[in-house]
C-alpha cells in the first residue's frame, strides 16, 4: 500500500470515530454519568439550564458572549466549583445574593440530589494548582 493511501485510510477511520462520538449521548447528557447522576442531570436540564451552563448535562445557560448576556444568566458550573453545602445554600436562598435566581426551584430529595451532583461534576474546567487554597465552604444547610 502506498504511504498516501494509508494516510487516507487513517483519516477516514478517524472521521468515522468522531461521528460516532457526536451522535451518542441522549439530549446532550454525558453518557459517562452513573444512573443517579443522570437523574440529577435531567433535573438540572429541566430546572436550572435556562441560567446555568454545565457541559455534562448538555446545558448552555450562562452568558458566553457579553453582547447577548442577560441579567438572569448565572455562573457557568464548568468554570466554577461548587460544594454540596454551597449548592444547597444557593438552591434554598436563590443564589448568594438577592439576584435573579428563584428560591427553592427544587426542594427536599431533589435539592439534595442536585447539590451532590454539582459537588461531583462542577469545576471541570478549573485547575487548582497543587498547594493553592480552595475557597471556604459554605455553612451546612440546616
Ligand atoms: C432564573 C435564572 C436561574 C435559575 C433558573 C437558576 N439559577 Fe442558579 N443562579 C442564578 C444567578 C443569576 C446566580 C448568581 C447570582 C447569585 O448568586 O445570586 C446563581 C447562582 C447559583 C449558585 C451559586 C454559584 C456561585 O458559586 O456563585 C448555585 C450553586 C446555583 N445558582 C445553582 C442553581 C441550581 C442547582 C439551579 C436549578 C435548581 C439554579 N441555580 C437555577 C440564576 C439562576
């Protein structure tokens, strides 16, 4: 086989693999999530995706462009790490400020499930340098 032909074959098989990856993952939810995380991602899609970005849940609600930014746009959870306590606090109080996030969009077991999920999956784009201090945790929600 000529060298050029081998390169072509490799290119073709790479293209096929990439196509397969793009096609799977129902509704943009990452296929890597376990069943409990998948359930939380569905909830996130239904209740939080309008304002928050979280790539494992396939949502793009945060502002990506300053010109199309809206007042209600919330933090991007790929770029911000949130702990379970902080997520529960934000869910119960409507964020950390008296901003546009509604209070108690989810409650009880749903809130706990989402908070735990955010603790596990948020901050995927954040690389904390070894030895760097992480922000303090929020008080446990009572
Ligand atoms: C109407 C838009 C809107 C919806 C819907 C919404 N949020 Fe928010 N959220 C915001 C805004 C804006 C902020 C930032 C301002 C603030 O903290 O008050 C925020 C802040 C947060 C924070 C704090 C993040 C940080 O570190 O500052 C968390 C956690 C959070 N939201 C989780 C959720 C979850 C979970 C849901 C779904 C149950 C949700 N939000 C639904 C708009 C929204």
